[in-house]
């Protein structure tokens, strides 16, 4: 299992009846009960495709003007949410939620210590870079990008550091 599978798996869980539930918005919304293994496989293939798009974006971002980043983000989220909505159409909403504690524990289970340390260190550096963009840029669009990306990187940095604590046996 690779990094992309680990990143994907933490948004899935089994409910009390043993059914697979996917949480498209992670801890920020309700999950959807998947009909069967075929529906799960289709969803996983789509999610992996989305992760590859993000990877290509991250690898090429230094060649883009900052104002074009907004266009990519808008296109990506439109594609992601419309694809997930399509694949989950007809799937009942689960009464269960994915708690922050479960998400951190899933992260600890799915990722190795090296990956968690890597995400924590790089995430911290990216948060600092976003803070610099937020404070130093005169353009409001760059300030907004710095704020939103800083919050996103900060969230994953905190989850990764919490997962490291869980992995070491000192927190849950």
C-alpha cells in the first residue's frame, strides 16, 4: 500500500452493521454508505486520480503565475465534488460521523512514522511560508491564498503530529 492509498483509507470506516462508509469531507460532514465493493472500487479509482492531479499541480506550481493557482483550485474542487457526488448518488447518508480522534488514529494506522514526520516538518515550513505570503503580499488574492493554504497545511500538520503522538503510544 502506498502513500495515496494511506491518504484515502483514513476517510473510510465500517459502521456498526459492517457496511463501508466514506466521508468525502473528512471530519467536516456526514459519510455516505457505499452500496457494495464495486462502488467502493470505483470511488477509490476516482480518488486516486484526484490525488494524481494534485501531485502534478504541486510539481508544476513553481512555473505558474500565482493568479492561475486560483483557476486550478476552482477546477480541481469542481471536478472532485462533482465526481464524488456522481459516484455517491443514491448512497444513503450515514448517521455516523468521522471524529477528529478517529481521523488522527486512522492517520497513525495508515502512515509510517517517516511519512508522518515528513508531513509534520514540511507542513510546518509551508505554514510559515503561507504566513509570510499573508503578511508580506500587498495583493488581497495572495493574502487570501496564504490564509487558506496556511489553514489547510496547518490542519494536516496538526493531524500528522497528533498521529505521531498516537503511534508513539502517548496520545489518543
